């Protein structure tokens, strides 16, 4: 990449290069808003603001750095406050962040992309494009998903819904056993996604549990009690429960009684549901080791406003499903790093070394009864944002950004 950048600046310096030539040659496009893509863009900014000014002072106005990301947030596996800081830093430094754009083709001169699934294709000329958006899912993974979906279609709707989820990798349980495999297949690293249950497949059950008066509508106090009572089963509901506790007030004396009763109803219902799934396939309990991303209150408020279509004080089942789709986007898998893969490998090696697993459901059930679930110990994540700024997502401490984080990053780079 360094040599390519140098060559482009030398070509743009030639006397016969036109303004259009220089604009295209010095257009740098980075595809992917994860740690790699962010750091590449940050390094390009540093080069443009430091070395390029000294070496090529007449070319500074032609330099353009664009970061293309399919999601709406950069560094999506980090705390959301870090994502916001990253966007602000890049905006100040003149980096154009094209959020919600998907690259469909890269030719020798342009990057073709579109916004969303239905947007029109448009082109972006470039001199250098850096791909940091990952690689295509392996065909073996797709074949395995299709086979397991077919196997589970008449056995477990939950397993089918999990396997059909639009995620990269195969969905596993908390013991890294592939959902729907009966304990005969394990997956780890980039091939696996350890995730908690989505709420959307349980929409009807949750709606019925919360609709205590049976009128086919959930008002905000009912939603408040539902999300509070179900947050233990579905951790992605916690931020929404906290929001509703502040936004929705109920008469004094009714709060604890209603919440306790509803929480017990939900807990009992889902305990029976999970026992039924275990009996049907003798697989896992459904509480898998997953993470959720914290959502700010203004974002949650906007999601509620969007879901409450016909009445701003209550919602029907269809609107409830739309809200749960937003809720489930709060689920985040473990970061796709060597940290996770190494810990999963050690965990799975310990599991297999017990000598009990033989591919049969019975041996898997016996193993998981005594084995602890996979627990990822997060040692922290960091990303360089350019200009001496960095972002740390540290265990216990949480997000750290700014010059202090930048100093820490330099310490790691130059111990």
C-alpha cells in the first residue's frame, strides 16, 4: 500500500497530469468500517497532513479520502460512544464516510456501489482502493447451514430461525456446538457466531404474555413491564427497559406488583419453552455467551416513534414485531479477532479431552451438563484514529478516546 501511494503521488506530480487526472489518482477509497479500515483511513490522513504537505505541497487540494461502510456505524463491535467519536474525528479531518453503502463491483478505475438494498448503483473514481471489509463466507459454511435447516425444519422452529439469521458464520450455542447438529458439529473462530436468542421469533409469545387485558394492544406501561421482566432472558432488552422506566410512569404501588407478576409469567413460559426444545433435540440451553451494544436513549426513542405507527401510546402485534427487529440489531457477536479464536480453541480442546463426546446426542448432553459454558475474557480492543488520537474499548474501564488513548496507542506501537 505504501509503494502504491508513493507511485500515485509521483504520477500526479507529472507536468502533463490534468486536474481531473490528479483528482482521480489521489482519490483513496477504503472499504470496510472495522478496525483495519479505520486505521488505514487514519494513516492516510496522517500522511496527507504531514508528509504530503512537505513533499507535494501543490497536490494537497486534490487528495480525497473516502471510507465506505455497509453499516451505519464505524467500529460496530466497539462501544457506541467510540463509534460516534470516530465519525466526529473523521469529519473534522475531511474524511468522507459513506455509511450504509455496499460495494457491488471494483473496476480498474471506479468503485461501483449502492445505498441499501434497493438503491441505484453509482460510481466513485479512485487511484487506490483498500479492501478491509472481510472475505466471502466459505462455501462449506453455506452448505452446512442448508443441510442443518433441512434437518431441523420439522423438529425445532427456533433452530431453523437461528440458522436462517442473516449473519456471517454458523450459529452455535454456549458450548460452541452448532445449533441443530445434536452435538455432532462444533465451530469456532470466523466460522462461528456465538449469539443469544433473538426476540423476534418469540414475538407472539411475548406479546401475549404482556397483553394482560387481552385487548390486542400493548400500551407503554405494559411494554415497560414486559421489557423489564424479560431482560434476564433477552439481555438486548435491558437498554429498552431502562429507557421505559424513565419515560413511562405508573401509579405508585402498582409498579413492583405488576413487574414481579409479569416477570414470573415470562420466566416460567420460557423455561417450559426451552425444556421443550431440549426434549425435542437434546441440544443446548439457549442462553449463549453473547454481547449487546449499548444504545443511547435518543436512538431508542426514535425506534419507538417509528414503531408506533397508528397510535403513539400503544402498538399492535405487527408494530411490536417491527420494534423487536430493531431490538435484535442490538445483539453483537464476539469480535472477529485472534483473541476470541484462541480462547475458543482452548475451550474446545478441554471439552474434547474429557473423552466423552462421540458425536451422539447423549454424549453431548452428558458433557454439557458438567461443563462450564464458553466465556470470552476480553482483554480490550484499540483503534488508531489519526492525528495522535486513538480509541480503547477496555474491560471494566469501558471506552477511552482522545489524546490520552493516543498516547497509550503509541506506547503499544513503540514499547
